[in-house]
C-alpha cells in the first residue's frame, strides 16, 4: 500500500523513489513485522493470560512439560498480524502471487484458530475434528492449485524444477495441482507436528522463509535467473516481501517463545506458517528443495508416521515417543539441547538447499 503512496510522492520529491526498490522494501518489511511483534507481544500475552487461554499438556509426555501447562497459547495470532500488516504496507497488492499467499496465510490461520478455540476455550480436547480440519485444508489447497494452474501464463509455472540437474525440467500438466495440494497440506501439518518445544518450529520456519526470499528474488529477476540456469517467472520477485515479513514476525515471536517460552503459537500459527511456506515454494518452483530445507519438518512427520504404522502393524513402538523431539527428551536430553541441535540441523539443510542454485 505504501508503495503506491511513494510513487505518488515521487513527483514532488525524487527521494521517495527509494521505496520502489525491492531490496529496500524487503528490509522495511522485516523491520515492520519484527517491531509489530515485539511491541504488541507483551499486551497480547497479558490478554491471553487474562482470558485463561493456556496450553494443555499431555499426561503421557515428558514430565518436564508439566510445568508448561497454562502457558498462554494462540500466540500465532501475533505472527499473523505482523505478517499481514507488513505485507499490506510494503508489497504490491496488485500482484496475484502476493494475494494468493495472503489467502493461504489467513485461510490456514482461521482453521488453526478454530482448532485452538475448541481445545483451549471450549475445553474440547479433540479440538476441530480431524476430518473437518483436513477437509478445509484440502479445500483451500485445491482452490489455490486450480487458480494457479488456470492462470499460468508460461510453461515454467507448471513445470517441475529438479535440483542439481540443469536440463531436467519436466512439464507436470494436471499433476501440478497434486503437487500444490501436497505442498500446502503436507507442509502445514509438518510444521504443526514440529511445534512441540520452545522455539523449535519457529527458527526453522525463519530459516526456510529467508532462503525462499533468495529463491524468489533470483526467480523473478531475468539476469539472475539466466545466470543460475533457473526458469524466470515474472511477478515472483514480489514474494520477497512476504518471505521477509515471515522472517521479521518469526524473530519477534521468538523473543517471547524462546526457552522458557512465555507464549506458544498454537495451531493458528503453525498451520498458517506451514501452508505459507508450501505455497511460496510452489510459486518459485522449489517444492523439492523445500523438502531438503524443511528436513526437520520432514523428519518430525516421518517419525509420527513410522511410530503409528509400527504400532498398528507390529504392536511395537520405534521411538520412545513421537514426534521425534520427544524421543530425545525421554532419552535424557535437556530441552534446550534438543532445540538448538534441531536448529543447527535446519541451518545445514537450508544451506544445502541454497547450494542447489549453483550446483546444477
């Protein structure tokens, strides 16, 4: 929105032209989201405490988690407010990719909000019934997939970019919609499963969003795209603003979510952030790289699938508890050690993902 104001003011003072530069707006987007989160955070935490919107803790989990009971949750509202406000202020709102991303942020946020509301406020331990949660996640994902497929203007928008290979770029056809679907629903639920320790989910989210900002920048720039031998997709450069807003909002939330956490993001945050990472990866054609960079999310999800599958088929559990971060806690690792080591793994995987830009 401010980009339009800056364009109008340029006729009076050319210095306002600086706000037309993507890099400047990306910096301002990060700082805006960060400041909103840090400034609003204490007030939101106090409000959640007054309304007694506190975290419930599983009795069969690590005993150290019992002290977390009652810690304010649904802090994801803070993240979403910071992201949406920053994007509205600094992004070009005529860009269809930006609007699609905002739709996913808000849509998946609403699903998470309803789930949290039922669990925390209405005291329904099951929250939003699983099939309805999955239905609405699927409905949004299918709608986004159909829209993107129907409005694609270049072959590159619906082709699969395979990392580490220069010439492997197959056209997906209708299979593109399936990939969009799994990217949104899968990543959304994967981040949700990872959000079990203080700061565990938000730092990998920040790292992946920062890397996707780089992918968006080079994919939307003809010179960089040609140099790196990746497809040039017009309009994707504006997604840098969305990615940097996630980085800023995530850092602001981490200020309060770091161990010992003052607030948890809840499903309203984890589902929205996961879905947003998924749609961003789709738009810059980096779905496979997202699997690499979001390896921590993938491992957490696989641990749950393997645990459930093993128990149903063999009556035995592979891990002491799933998701896998609880397994290491029950092995005696202090919570901060689990968190930081997962952060380090996430950083390494993000660097590997970024290396695919050049190693082709």
